[in-house]
DNA sequence: CTGAAAGCGCTTACAG
DNA sequence: CTGAAAGCGCTTACAG
C-alpha cells in the first residue's frame, strides 16, 4: 500500500503538497497538480481514510438504529437512509436492537469511541430523560417519534391525524366498536395514534373503552390471542386498527384459519403501507407512510447538523401520510 | 474529551501503562492497574477507536453488500449478520446495491481506503473474473452464490438440490408443464436452481422447454406479464416455481385479481420461506432457506479469515433447505 | 514492571 | 505556491 509520503517522493514534492492536491486546494500550481495526479494514478494510490478521519477528528460515519429489519416498514426506512447517504461522503452503520435483545448501548458506544459522528433513532423506546441526555452529548435525530418539549430534530408522519383518519374511515362505514391492536413497545408515535383514535371515537359520541386496545408481540399466536381477547369482551367488535401491516397480516391469517372468531368480517385498517398491504388477500386498507422519505429526511437533517448548517426553528418535521382504501 | 495522556497524567503513570491497562496486559502491577482504572472511571474516559484502529492497521469493520432490503429474504440475512457481529468487537456496514442503481464500487472503496477489513457479497452478480481479482486484494466471503473453480469461501443452500426438490413435488402432484419465474439478474444460485429444475423435468421424461423460463422485475405488472407470456405459449401450464416469495406473492395477487389468466389454479412453489409465505392467502408452499444462519455463517467465515484462523479445505458451505408444503 | 520514543498516514498553521 | 514540522490519539518494541 502506497502512502502520501510515497507519492510525494515519486512526484518530487512534499507530503503537504500531495495532501493539497488530494483535497483540491486551488493554491496548487497546475503543473504540480498534474504531476502529482499522474503519480497517484500510476501507483493506484488510495488515501487511508482512517488516518484522514483521525486527523480531522471526524469519522464521517453516522449510525441509524432501528427496531428490526424483519418488518418491511423499517427496511423501507433503511433504504431511504442508504440513498440519502450515498454521495454525501458519509457512511451509515445501520443497526437493529431486535427489540432490545441487542443493546442500543452498543451503538451509542460507537459515538463515544469516535467511530461515529451522529445518530438517528428510529422508533426507539428511550425515555425522554435518556434522550435529552444523549442529545446533549451527541448529534441526534429522531425518526417516527417526537416529543413536543424536547429540542431534538424529528421526522415522522402526523400520527395523531393518521389514526384519526383511520378511525373516521371505519366509523364512516358504520362500524361502531373499533379495536386497536398494537405491538408491545411503548412509543411516542403510538401515543399520538391513540390520541387520534380516541378523539375520533369521542366525536362519534362513543365512550372510550379501555379493553378495545390490546398489545401483542409481532407473531401469529400472540396476535390471534390479542384479537380474541378483545372479541370476548366486546361481543360486537366491528372494526380493527392494526399498528402495522405485519400485525394486520397475522390478523387476516387468523381470520382465514378460523383461529380468530369474530361475528362478521371486521373492517380492518393497518399502518405502514408496505408491499405486504398490496399482496395480502384481501388487500389491506392501510395508512401509508412515506418510508423511504422518512429515512431520507432523517439523514438529511442529521447531515445538516453535522455540517453546522442552520436548523429550522421548528424541530418537528411532518411528512404526509395517505389512507389507501382497499379491500379490508 | 479525555485522552490516554490525560489519564496518564492524573494517574501518575505513562501513556504506555494506561494503554497496557486498557488492553489487559497482565504484566501491569495490580496496584498500578487499579489506580489507572480508577482514573478512567473518574474521567469517564473512552478510548478513541479511530486512533487505535489506525495504529493497529485494522478498521475492525466489515461490509456486507446485498441487493436490497425490500426483499424480506435479504433482510433476514442482514439480521443474522448483525447477530453474528455483535460481541465480536467488529462493526458491520450493511449496504445495498438496489439492483445496481447504487454502485457496488462504493462499498469496495471502503476496503481500498482502509475503512473496512473484509467484504461479504450476498447474491452479487459480479463476474467470476472480477470476483477473483477482488478476492486477491481483500478478504471476501460469498453468500448465496458459489463457483466451483474459485478459491473463495461461500455459504448457501444447495440450490440445485432445492430446485430439484421443488420440481419433484410439483411433478408428484401430477403437474406436467412447470414454468419457472425468476428475477432479472443472473446469478450462480439461479444457475444451480435451473439445473435442478431441468434435471427433475428430464427424469420425468419431459423435454426442457425454453419458454417455460421467464424473467421479470420484482413488481406486480412485470410478474403478471411474465406469467401470462408463459401461459400463452404453454396452453396447459400446470405448475410454477417462483424464484422468491415476493415473486410468488405477485403471482398470487395476479391470479386473484384475474390479471393472470390460467386454465386452473396452478401448483406454485416459491423460494425463501420468509414470513410472506405464511401470511399469503393461500399460504405458499415454499423452499425455506435458513436466512438468519446464512447471514450468521457468512460473518463467521469472514471473521475467521480476518483473524487468520485456518480455513476448511472445502470452501463451499451448504446449509440445509426445507420444503414446506402449504396451500399452493 | 514501566517509561521514552517512534510511528500508524494523514492535514494544516506557519513561514518563506 | 510549497515545505518542514507538529499533531490527531493511540500502541509497542526496546531498554532498563
């Protein structure tokens, strides 16, 4: 492996000059530049970026932590992030917590040990306090979550409005008792959705019923059990909102297999709008989220911060959602 | 940010000693060690790993490049890789080529610029020559692909046998004309599958029919068109093998929507065994691949190489597949 | 058992 | 326009 020093010797200049050429310093005389460039090509020299980064005190790397790749929604966000990072001169390490089996701490350590410059937290379930502390130590951007009273950039859909829209759709179809099936993790986006859902019910003159909301792990058995538990208490369950397409796909399967017992076919609306919602049979009515854009925008915001560009006054960035009515 | 130097000064020792403590050098006197450890905690000192890596001439980072996260099969492999890397002291950068829109070259550059130590190529469509060249320059492991005559470690299922099994299953059900729908990219695993598929047909006394095999991009319209094009030429198309669950899900949708016109409901077997195959209606009969293990083993092999552990004589590592018969 | 010194491969303020 | 020198924060062979 050749180094700046070697290039310099061969070109008859100093390392400093080679470095300047490498970094397009306009002060370098054209002839000198060409001479150096020629040697660089000849030796097929590639700079050692570890050295450069150490010297410049920046790893040029960011970390995006998301719950799991097993859900196509998060995979979509990761795709957007990848796209945004390419050509930026940065690299992105995408990590998953797999619902806390792997520790978030591992990724935060990348920041502490100078291996990464900034962090994007996707649907993390960190406490507000922990988030506040973290954001004071490192550049952080939130994706799919936000806290009004926290001074951290965030990008997400308007979850309250989205859930409101979903519930209204079901209500408009004449369904009265509408359940809400969600994963096991608490999150600010879930809070927002719950509030929109409750508001819609309330406006329709219905008392909120606590046992209409049920948590389930994202696997078939648990989802079946969860829905059945609502149905038991609420004999005339007519509609269901699922917190993700994946959850909804298990519900559909449960109904088809007869494991979920409901009086009729329930109105079902899920969140996300992944390809799953298209290919399911029946096709899912879904609140589509701009996954790609969510990931893309998160990276944009973080890069802006790392480059010390001025930030918008409003830290919250809402991307539009879209209710796609299909067969459920 | 504190440094080794600062810790050293405060502890009244040299940087060398601090470094030794950090690296658990047993030569350090216990009292000295404790003194240093105490200061480290007091200052909440975290080593700068960029500096350490530069000095040790290793980035402690590997790269895994896969086609896309949009396919849950690859997402599953990524999960396995994540799991294998955790606690290894390495980091993994997972990149996607998105079918060559983003360049593979970007990731290879990470190796050239010392930002990564090794590479895992998942279903790449690199030429044998390019692969050979690359593997001479950097530690490389192949996943979902292999070449008999290339001296590169690889891990995959036995694709020939798997496709053979699938075709035999369809044949056993009495289906004669069996089509094969695949994505647009060439790959060694596809080649293996084609060979198993042909062999099964041949053994059943059927001439191989070129227009039974059709390529389609992984989206609904293209898949519909592809299947229809087979059906047109082969009036009595009875069975279909799909190169992925995703492809199969579009086929199912096409049949349901009536966009795909077939005389009867075809026997359909797909590859992968992602959760998609479970939740589809009808549920997919599929050749399940051990996605997680594929990713996990790939990382294991690469790490072994990077640590200069002896390699197995046989470079090819086959993981078992499993035919899961469901409703299609 | 420990320290002084060199060096990993870059960049940059300073001087000329 | 260019070079000598220092330094980013570590580790390690060498000497004692």
